[in-house]
């Protein structure tokens, strides 16, 4: 087998360019194997799907609407009328399976290496396991049942049928628990753009939440929250658009647990700011996102900016023409861990502790504590509200959690009664994948 190693992100990750080599040569030593791991991250970060995901599902949900672009694909997302043939959501499938294949090749190559050290093997394998788990988490949440492929044996796996979500989650947990045991406390290189043990814990806590394992969701989130040497909530200032200021999304902030590196040092700001922004913040319909912010909530001005023609995402503020400082797209950050723990604690019958976590996030935003006497139900409502305004536009959080909590139909029928249908909760399996795999089936509602 030949392995092609990309050099698109070598500079930031401090490795030298590589060329086509045999598997034995690629995994001859730790340094050489690490170049393949770097290439895996580069592949993920350069995928158009990865760049698209942080805001794309906001069009599907009640967060965003098309901006200056009248592209049919944007309109189809907003109208929940995705086409299995032409929708750009098909790249999520192809891009993430491509990364999974690379992760599988690393796991297999490291296992047969005769020149790598034990620690080098564990680090490379741990990062590959994390990346495979990450990709499968997004695949099952976008598409539901998906083929579970854990090897590079293409001839054997190319016609795999769809695997039930529960079984995919079991594999995700197995991968993450191994990765957690293999990886160390420190990030492998400068910045927070590669997985360490804590990045793995962040995804673990989310997966435990999604699978209803409240005890372990609480445990993993607590481990991150209590690691104050590495992670702290960022600063948020200002109560108007003129003085809004925060450090949450700077590339060197301590709230970020994991970021998606990019070569030019800016994230999605170039696509979401200004009159020509591709998307705008939804400001119409029942309980729009604009209306969801309480009076005095600093996030209203720090996350959303009012510009000519409507409201724009303001979390990421830099574009390529204004590189005053670097921004990388935040994938995991500490605020989510507080909200994960709050939900888990409420489910575990610890309302006081749950309320304390919710209040931590509210207080940072300039809001008062929740009223006394909260019940499990009211706490869960408060967590959902805080997720909505704290994690808006971030990696499909709103879209995924509405479905997870069973609220998607109600919310979408209220906001898009003309367009919404329940089958739109999952994206269509790309038609080309079904044509290439006779055992694949389409999600209901797509012909």
C-alpha cells in the first residue's frame, strides 16, 4: 500500500514535507509516523465539509437564514428541502469517510511498525482513534445509521450496509476510551489544534450526554472544569455593539479545548460578516434567536452584530483582510462542559449543583442567577436556553440537541410551518453513495 502525506499544514504543526512512501517507510519511526497524523488533521481541516459545518445546520434549524447569497443550496437547507443528488451536505459523508480511512490506515500502520517507540505508537494511535470517533459522531447525527468501517480493506468494506446508531456510538466510546488512555495531558504541538487527553474527554462527555449516561457525562465534564491549569472561561465585556469585547475565540484563549487550525489564520468570519455575508441571523418567526436573548445579556452584542440588511454572526470577527490576531474555529470549549454537567446533574437528582453550573454561564454573560426553587424540569429548560444562546452557530449544537431532546418538530413547525417535515431531521444519504453501494438505503423522505 502507498500512503500520500499532505503538507498543507506542516508549518503550524512543525513537521517537514513528506512524499509518497511505502507503509513500512511511513511508520519506520515516531517522527515519520507523526507526519501522517499531521496530514490527517490537515485533511480534516481543509475539507469543505468541516469548514461548512459550524454554521451550515443553522440554516436547517431556527438559527440562520440565507444572507446575500441566493444559492439554491442555501435556500434548500433553509427550506428543509435537501436534494440527495445536489445538496452540498453530501460532502459531509465523503469528507468524513475520507478522514476515517486515513485514521484507519494510521491505526493499522502503527500496529505493524517495527521502528516506533511504545509512546510514539500510543500517541499516533490515540489521535487517530479520536479523529475517527469525532467523524462518526457527526456522521450519525447528520445521517442516522451509517456504515461502520474500521479497516482499510476497501474491497471488503465498500458494500457495508448501514450500522445502527447505537452500535456506532458503542464504537465511538471504545475508540475514545482507548484514546484517553493513550494520550497525555499536553498538546502535541503549539496551539490547541491536535488532540490530547483533555480533548478526548470533551468529546467523551458529549457522547455520554447524547447516550444518556449521566454519571459519566458528569464525571468527564467535571474533570475538564476542574483542570484550571489548562482551561478557564474567557472574558466577555460590553453591553452594546460599540463596546462588545471578548477573548473566547482568539486562537490563544484558555477556554478553547480544541480548535480547527487553518493556514490563513482566520475562521468563518470571512463568510459571516458584512453586507455580503453568506448567512444572516434569523430574526423572524416564533421566538427567533434575536428574541431569545434576555435583556442585559452580553452575548447579544458579542455574538450577533446588527449591520445593514440585518443581523450577522459576530462570534468570529476576523477575515483575511484584517488579521490583527489569529482565530481558529473553536470545536470544543469549556462553556459546553458546564452545560453538559448541569444537565447531567439535574438528571442525577442534584439540582443545587446543576443550578450553580447554569449560573456560572449566566453570570459571565452579565445575567442574574436563576430563581430559587428550580425543579429538574425547569433546570433542563434553563440548560436548553443557555445552550441556545451560548453555543449558537457552533458545530451544529442547536440542530443536534433539538433532535436529541425531542423538540425538533415543535420548534421547526413553529418557525417554518410551510416547509418543515419530520423526515428533514436527518440529511439525505448522497445518491452517489447509494449508486456505489447496493446495500445502502436512503433516509425516509428523500426519493
